[in-house]
């Protein structure tokens, strides 16, 4: 038997609130299934399980706030027998389907998604859709209680059984609490500056070639398929990490733990204040179009409080981009247990020497803050030089 515990969804998290169970005793689950929604200062996080088996006992009620590490449920392995008979549900584990986000604007990469799309498609989990079809119920007539107002399986069952409670559910905060989030970030950053021996490097990059290529590429595309400027640095950063892998990983128990997967945490400013840095997974293995699609989806869900637990726990390095704010440069603080963070500033026109003559060029300041326990300035310089070189051949990214 395995325990499903309240996860630590970041160095600044000490407790979480159970918003919803997406399974019940007797349900079969497999690694990667979303089984609960946990509310933190960073919003409602769809929380996955990493065990295979059957749900045994649910130990925490919806609305309860418990510390990280608290056992939320028991999971019975395939070779174990439940202590009591439970009815196995044929419903598939729920994983909320986000509505296709609207086209991003240059000043706002991903607007908040609507609960219902223009076509009338209601936001709901796959299991809820399946059950509503079986029962002949219209999703549009069911009030959703899931994150972002999504219709869940329990909502459909409650309507079908005529047991919709008259009393509201336990009051659970939606979205995020900017004040609590700021305190959590401050605690994590104070710990980082105290424990991690940072070193800092920076370089100025001529962005003429990347900008020209991007403009020509986007001119050939439909508006909905155009690439945002951030996509190129994301892919170049991921490929550069292949050459300097010690910057991609975690420092735990006095040793570096390098990881093969390159999951870049993208710092996203939230409306109303606050910041999250969820992971964009396997960036080095994806095309620019795939990176663009995933980035749009990640920003949309981050700002509507619909992130997954894996996106909060497995970023192996972070990218913070201050270009949209007008700031020319940033030297970030490492988010533990990561060992590096890359910062990008605004692209500004500066005098640049080309073939012995001075001419105006679009220039971007790129910085690296890294942990001196696992790398040094020489390796950091190789990373930044590789990053710059890759940006100069955007067609190869």
C-alpha cells in the first residue's frame, strides 16, 4: 500500500487546501492520472499521482488545509487486497480539458480563457462529458464546481441523482492570494541568497538576425500560427543546456542531481500581482511550433489557476523575461533546488560595431545566475556563448 501525500509544489509551499477529489474509493488509477485539485498561494493545482493501483481510503475532506507531507489517501497496489469491499468505478480519471486559448496579442501573450468557448463548448472533464452523454444531460445546464468553473464528474452525478446540496461547499479560495504568494516568494528567495553561492555573468546579443528571420517567418503564416519572440530564446536555451548539462538539474543533500529532461520553468506574471514559474516540458525535443503551442497553453492555465503539480515541481532551470516590462536587464535569484536561472531584458537599439563601422542594432542583454557549488564562470560562459550562437541561426532551431 502506498500513501498519496500533500505534495510540495515549490520551495515556498508549507501547506495546501484540498479543493476537490477527482477519484473515489475503488477507482483504478495509474501514474500520471490527476486525482485531486490542491489550492496553494499560486492557485488551484491539478495534482497527479505516481503510483498504479486502486484508491483505498480518502483521509482528507474537501476544504481541509493540511501541511505538506500529510497523507491524503491510501493507494492499494495491484498485488494487494482492499480491507473492505469497494465498488470499482468504470469512469476514467479526470483531467480537465482547457478550452483552446484565444489568439495571443503582442502585449498579452495569453489572455484568460473563457469558461465556455464561442462555439458553446462547456469546460468540463472527459469523465463528466462521458457521464453526461450516458445520462442524456446537457453540460450547459450543470453548474461547474471545479477549478475555473469546470463541470466535474461529481457535478454530473449530483444532478442525475437529484442530490445537489442546497448549502454551498466549504469556502475555498479560488485563484491566488497575492499577499500570501509574496510572503512565500520572499521566504524562498531569502533562503536562496543565504544558502546558494551565486555567480553572475551577462552578454549583449545582436538580435538583428533573429528578428529578421522571425518577421519573415511570421509573414508567411496565418495570424493564429505566428510565433512570439520568446520562443526562439526558449529553444536556444534548451539546446545550449545540452552542451553545459550541469546547469540543468537540482542540488540536494550536498550533491548535484543532473537530469536528462530539459524542463524550463517560465516565469509568468499573474494578473493582480504574484509570480509563478511552471515547467515547459522537454523544450529541446520540440519544434518551435510545439514550443509556441505549449507556451500559450501554460500561460493561459497559469493565469486562470489551472496548473498541474508536475509543472510546479519539475522545472530543472528557470527563464525570466523582462522584455515586456521595458527593463533592459535582470540578474535573477536561483529558485532552489534548481542551480541556475537565465534572465532576458528588453531588446533596445544600441550602437554596434560591424566590419569596422558603427551602426544601430537591436541588442538584448542575457544574464546567467548560477550555483558555484556545481559550475563555474568558465562553464557558464560556454553556456551563454552557445546560447548566443544558436540565436544567430534561428532557422536551425
